[in-house]
């Protein structure tokens, strides 16, 4: 059975790049009727925090990206936190040392830095020169007796090459002589990513690893480790990275946001999923798709090789698509408590229907709630000029018609046209400004219904105190 995985480090919030990696892995698993594994890679003791572990799980669940195996979904291959798997890693260290595939390294950081400097001066790629590779057992014992704490390095063959077929990029070939002996155990006994990540993928039965192209240089190293341990090697696929609109790697500076940021702003999870599923992956259909259809049409062959550029306008497009499909009750709940306090209960349904096509986020709904149900409008200079131009006669006719016909939009616009001979902008702009202090927004007929005759009359009468404008009763 196909099994993919997502293995974040709980050192911060999940951002768009992490989320897309997880989504692609999940979509592929669902497409292949396989399983999706979540593993927490928390070996960085100084930066990993439990709060981030909880938040990343909440973020995945918010997006509808549930895992089949991992925290709270035990399948007998855990624990699913790397910090709890050290004894497993230690067993394989012993095996590697026994078969001659690993050795202790006592080089200090100063020695390593000097070696790299010499290599660069000679126009050679910086890599470990193998200083400790041929230490005798006596030399090792003597250094340990002096209290030196060694790392453990993997002994890379200096002949041949390591190759694999990348699921996205095709055949990859790495000359072993270009890869230095790399560290697989730190001086404090903990395991770096390149080692424990490979061990866990194999032991947990991961068949397909999808990750960013920045990991491609790790892959030959991980293959070497698994070969030396005679462990199963998964297939690897490296997806293109995401850049900002400026073409630079995506960061907070050029548009990157966390799942928590997106949720706080009011993005719908299915909007985020529809966007990310297309960020570096091509679908023949341009329209909205529920998760099941996104998965059924997902293909590794449709993953692009070029960097995927983040476009906030596209993300907003999918937000509007989600809004258009949102039912009344969910939309009302999404608007939030501040809106709920502003809008009278008997007008909730009408309010939602009136503004739903004029909002993107809950803050927009609050904006309209304050406009429509606030006590007064503070007219801007620009809008005040529109009211001044309309003149007292305009508002006299408006008040008179409200008194006789109530909040009948058709009757009011007909009366204004008939008695003043106006139409178009001269007719509608003052009407919209006096009702909402806006020049754009929901249809006026619905605004009239929401405000009601009393609300409309109050707003018309409030115009009397604006600058020199006077309205005859």
C-alpha cells in the first residue's frame, strides 16, 4: 500500500510552503487509496515547543487534512515523536559502527572551519576531509579518555555514485566523491535530520516521500544510510519551491503567511486548499473542486519543475469562490461575535443576503454592520460635496416620499426622477452616500429594506447639520 508522510519540526507556525508539502503528500495518498502519516520531528531540543506541536495538528485539521497514522492514530509503528525514538536510533548506530559504515569524529569546529577555508582557496567544494576516518582503536580510546566528545560520521564510499529516480525530476546522479562523510550523531548523542528522518521513513513503511527541492542533496545521503542498514528505501520526489511575487524565496517579507494568520483573517479552509493544490501543480479544470475531486485528479506528472510564484490575488479569488458556496448559517457564524452584537436578530438573514457579495473577510462584514446599524455616519469631505451638490430639494423630496410611501425603493427613485428631472449618478450617488457613506456596496433596494423607513428618515434628517445644507421639513 502507498504511504506518504508529513514530518514537520515544531519550531514555529506552519506556513504556506509546509502546508503545500503536506497537501501534496495527502492528495497523492488519497489518489492512490493509500495512507497519510504525520510524524513530529522534534529532535531540536532548543527550538521545539509543545505549543507548536499542538498548533500544527490543529492547522492540518482546520484544513481538512486528517492523517491516518500518527499522533492519536496509533498503528503500531510509533512513537510518532522523534524525541521519543532515540533508543531506536541508537540501535542502528551500533549496527553502522559494527559494519564499518560509521566512525567517531573528534574534529573541533575550528578545525572544520579551517579545512573548509583551505578547500575554498583551492577551488574545491567544502566537505569533510576524512581527518578522523582512519583513527586506530587506540587513538579513539585515548581521545575519549581525554574527555573529548565525538560526533559520529557516516563513511561515504569515495568511489562510484548514488542515483535514484526522482518522482518529479527524473533520474538523479550524485558522485560519491563529491559527498563528504556527514554527521549522523551529534556530540550530545542526538540524531540530525538526515539520519533519523531516513530511519523513521523506512521503519514506518513510508513508500513515497514528497518534499521541497531544497532537500534533494539530502537524498543520496539518506539512501546510503538505508543501504548500509539493509533497510527499505522509499521513492523520493522533490517539488519546486514557492517564491514571492518578487521572485525571491517566499518569506514574511514578500507574502508568506502561517495557517494561523490565514485562519485569523477569515480565510475559508477549502479556499486555501483549492489555491495550494494549484500552486506548482496543474489541473485541467480551472473551476472550484471539493477535496475529493482535487485528490482524484492529482498527478505527480502534473507537478511543475519551475518555482511556483505565490499570488495573493489568486488566493483571494478562491476565497470569493468559497464565499459564493457558503450557506447562510455558516456565513453568519463566520462573521463573528462583533457582527452578531451589531445586527438585530430579526434582520440577520436579510443582512447576510444583502452583503455576502460585497465582503471577503469577517472584518468587511463588521464594516457593513457598523454602517447599517450604527447610530451616525461621519461623512467624508468627498461625500459631503456630493450631498451639497444634491441640494435641499433632493432631500425634501426624499423625506416627503418616505413619509407617504415608506421604504419603497422604486417609489422613491421614481419620485426623485419625476420631481427633479435627475437620473444616473445624480440620482443614485447622493442616495447611496446618505444611506451608507459609501459610493459602492450592496444593492440599494436591499439597503432600504434593512434600514427601514425609520432608519432612512433618521439618516436623511441627519444630513441637515452637514456644512451649510438645510432641508425643509
